[in-house]
C-alpha cells in the first residue's frame, strides 16, 4: 500500500499513457486517456485524479497499473 501511495503522490497522472501503452488495445488506451482527462478537468487535483482513475479501473487494468508501480517505484 505504501508503494502505491508514494507513487501517486510523486507522479503526475499523465504517466498513465506510459503505463498502459503497448499493454492494452489502442481503443482501450484512448478510453483510459479520455477518462484521465475528464478527471483532470473535473477535480484539478493530481491526488484526487489518481484516486478516481484507479478506483474506476476494471481488474485487468488495475493489475497493469499495480504491476507497473511495483516494478518502477522505490519505497
């Protein structure tokens, strides 16, 4: 849990493009980017946007982001 919180605190939500690129279809990537942009406009707070974005992912996409966080971030 600490690793996830540390990651979202220290990374801008725009990194999600890098996280999902080449791991999901182009249609799903476009959908995820649209959701991210909508949350950014709605909340204008990086932490809140992260919580909304992660909180609305399905299981498959949650696994992708959590694997990325566990391999790319340091505690």
